[in-house]
C-alpha cells in the first residue's frame, strides 16, 4: 500500500509525536506517530524510545 505525503502529514497532525512508548486506548504499545510495529516487524515494547526523525522514517517505510 502506498501512502501519500498528504496522508502522512494528516497522521502526524492527528496522532501527534510521542518519543516514549505508551499504551493506546486498546492497550497496544505504541510509539512515535502511532506506530505499533517497527519496519523490521518487531512490536513496539513499553520502555522503547524513538527520536522524531526515526518515527518519520518508520512512517515512510510503512508507506
């Protein structure tokens, strides 16, 4: 699936950036701009930390 830059910008606007992993409303470990899995397929774990450039790269790879 290809995600346009406009879509990525919308995700960033509504999700917001969080450097530290957190539990989303359904108790899934989430980080960055709503990422639940890293580009290598590994699940986000509580205690993980990500920089904003890393989070943006993760979204680009997903697209």
